[in-house]
C-alpha cells in the first residue's frame, strides 16, 4: 500500500447529541456526549490507515492534555506524527459540535488559539518518501510556500488540496496541485447553486488539474479534462453522524486513485465510504 502524508490541523471534538437543534436561548439536554480527535487532515488519515496505507500527519500540536488525546488516537491508527510542530504553553483547537439526532446534521463552534504550521516545518519531512501528499486549503501563504517547494523539482507523486472554506487569497493555491476537492459549502459561497456550473467556471481558473466537488446527500461530481462525471450518494437506512463525512470522501477518493480506478469509479467508491461513515458514530471499524 501507499505512504501518504497529510498536512493540516488536528482538533479535540466535543460532540453533544441532541434530539433536535436548539433554538437561541434554549436549554436542552444532550442524549449522548463523546470526546474524540478531530480535524480534516487527521480524519482523512484515519480512514486511509484503515484502508491499509502507511500514514503520517504534519501539523501543530499544543502541549496540553487535549493534545494527548489526539496523539493517543493517532497512535492507535499507527499514524506517524513525530515531525509535528509543538507549541508550549498553548491550547489545543477545540470544536464544540451539536449533532442533531433527527437528521444527522452537525453544527460546529470552533475555538482556536494555536498558531498555524509554518512552511519551515514542512522541511522536516522528505517529500520523496511519500506516494501522495494531501493539504488542507488553509494558512494560504505558508501552504503556498510548501507547494512551491514541492514543485521546484520533478515529482512523481500526486498532490491534492481540500478547499472547504472561503479564505483570503485562496486563489493563490489554484496553480500547484493535481487534484482539488471542493465542498458544496464553498461552491454556494461563490454564488453557485449547482456543482456543474461551479466546476465549469473553476476549470477556467485551474485548467490542468482534476476538480472534484461533493454535493451533500446528492452525491459528488468530478471534472477531468472536459467530461463531467457524477456519482449518486448511496441511500442509507438512517443518518447517524455526518462529522467527517467529507474527510472520509477524500480518503476514499485517494485510495481509489492509488488503485488506478477511473474517475467514475473513484467517485462511486468515495461516495460509498462517505455514506457508510454517515451511518455510524465516529470512525472506529469504518472499513
């Protein structure tokens, strides 16, 4: 199997399950609470690890008790993290998540007081040791510097970027990767109500990369050189937990890509794995 590096953040997730989303100023009782490791990059790696790949995470860690929960979980899934940037006297980023038991929606309040990873930390790893490198599209100037370093010399492995949220100067990242994963939320913020129009427009901005856009319960779209592909999201009996569904989709797509499947098959497999994630709590025994 492949050796995969993901660059991004790890968080502590405090998830309260409720029997409906509370109104403002409501006081409601949670039917269940779970504290677990979160963060887009590490979620993706946890799934890839279960798919049999060798995984490493690069990012920032605090030196508090919450960071120990994160590293313990990464150790459980055999995800390397020894090259991470440690910030002393700091606080782990924490996501307070309300999970609606009626429809599986999740509403997140995120607190962060930890610096983003610097491009200098990226030099702690040898890119040639990996078969795939995946980035979260955040901390744009530093991520741009990392991508530029990767592209200074000939590389034989794919580089992918997740574009989930709208951030300042994000367009600076639209030249250096092979695959872009866009979220529906990002597309809607750009004023698009359908994935095809969005991808066709971004094809003009990113002419040579593979563009992928997830579209919630509808499924996912992929645009290669010109042809648009679409995969429906499989139906599941009940939506239990959508936290990390997009991260799971990316993991499934990367895995299917490494297995040399065509674009249609990659979309279908990624949708299947993401749907399974939505039908269970957390990531344990996903695969």
